[in-house]
C-alpha cells in the first residue's frame, strides 16, 4: 500500500480542495407569472415554459 513520504502542507492540501465549494442556484423570472424558477424548467406556479403552456394547472 502506498504511504506518503512527507506530510502535505496546509497550502497544498487547501489548494487541491479549492474547487470543493457549493454554487448558488441560478434563478430567472417566469415570463408569464413572474415567479422565480430555475432556468430551462417548467414553472411550477403557472405551468408555462417560455410563452407556451406545457402543463395544465386547472386541476390544482
């Protein structure tokens, strides 16, 4: 089994882990009802995708 010959410094360890971070969710406004939704998704509030109604929300 491989064993490191020398201890990793804090700088080298933290540099390797520099990309292990969370990114914020990018939200856009629905063109029909102005609700905040993730991009390229059907709006949960009104059922529109862009200018088209994709999901019927009459039963809700």
